[in-house]
C-alpha cells in the first residue's frame, strides 16, 4: 500500500497535478556584431582641391557680376538713356569728333572716365584711324571699357562687332562667365549697344567667318592671352581674312623688356615689341606706324603678379599698393598694321 502511494504521487507530480514543471531555460541570443563603419573618403588630391577652389571663386564672381549689373541698371536714369540715344544717333563728320562726344558723355560707367588719362583713348583711336562709317571688330572686349566708346562712334553709319565665348556654355567654365558678362553689358543700354553684333567664338579654335568685311580690327591688351593659349597664329590668319584690302589692325599691348622671351613674358601679360612686329608681319601685315602715347617709363615689368599687380587690378592687394599706384598702368606699345 505504501509502495502504491509513492507511485501515485510520482505519477501526479509527473503529470503536473499540484505542482509545475520547471521551465526550460531559454538560451541568451548571440550578440549581433555592429557593422563596421565605412572607410573615410580619400583625401582630395591637390588637383581636386584646386578645382574646388576655382569653382567656388567662379560662383562668387558670378554672384558679384549679377549684383554689379543690377547696380548699374539702376544707375541708368531716363536722362542717361536720352543722352545715350542722342550720342549714338548723331551724324559725326569725323572720327575725332565722334570719339570726343563718346568720351564726354555723362552716362559712362563710374571709374571709366578717370582712366582716360592713362589709356589715352582719343589719341589711340585717332592713331588707328577710326571713322564713323567703319565696320570695327573688337577682339576680347573684356568689361567693355573700349566698347563703351566704340559703339556710339559707329552706331549711325558703321558697325561694331565684338567677340565672345558662348554665354550658354558649361557653367563651370570661366569663359562662360566672361560671355555672360559681355551679354549683360550689351543688354544694359539698347540705346548704345542695340546695333552691336556678337561673334561667338571658340577660344581654343577661333573662327570669325567675316571674309573681307572689316575696316578695323582692335586687340587692346589681349595679345598675350593668344600667346598663352597657343592660338596667336590662328587669330592672325582669321583677322587677315576678315579685313578688307588695306584694312587696319590696331594693337595695344603691355610691352616686355626688349630681351624677353615672348612665351615666358606672356605669362606675366607682357610681350617684346620686336617679336610682336615680326610675328604679325609674318602673317601678311605691314607695320604702318608706332605711337608712344601709351608708354610708361616707370613700369619695371618685374612685378610679383605680373602686369595685374599694377592698376586697375592691384592683384597684390594692399601690399605695396601705393608703390604700384604711383607707377600707374603698364608700359604699352601701340602699333598700327595694314593688310598686305
């Protein structure tokens, strides 16, 4: 009897009557390893850093260009527009009279008239023989300093053509910015620039397609850029084809020391005069005259940031600014060639 009771109790315990079986222990989950952090991006190369800096500067310059244009548009009062219309529509008897009227206009961009004493536009354009009925090609108008003078001189009876890169070109190219600047400049005053034509060119392979249609071609302080870009020979060929028989090529260029190597001095903005004359004459032109109107004996031509160290650029900032202001703008050759 006692034995049976023990069996019964064991059976009850096994079946869970009056007690509970111990729960099975649950194994702890294996710890999940954290994913390894991605490797840090590679350090930019010096070339990539330079490109990033250039793009940043380009965007800063584009923003400034837009702001400057808005400021200049606001400056153009109805009185200025009326004066511009009057100057551009007047029938001038001589080029000298037309140039004088353009230089005396009150609508000129602030700062431009102050540079007349260094750039001598009246004497320079007289030397080149500018006439109101000429078709004039201005190569590389820059910020439009000479365009402001040339456009009204030929607006009535002649024509002004300016070269420009494509304003719809790649946004990350500085040439596109320069083209957009020219476009904004010309759109600013239809009274002055409404008749100006733009020849869009590829700076690496310039082509004008103006065969025998131009009386006067002007390159004002831009020859060194053609040397640096390796396009001078192409430009001279295109200019020769664009000019009429006996047409004129006017050159104003920062003048290097006589013994300078052109391909080296060009990087500083300067070219040796003898080399320039020989190069242009070899392209089918004849030297018709020299003028020292833009000479400057104070220019030592050895500045830390080339010709751009001098006014108006002052590329060296405030460092020795008074010294460079006292020197003034560069020593420049002024040469007139005729097409053979």
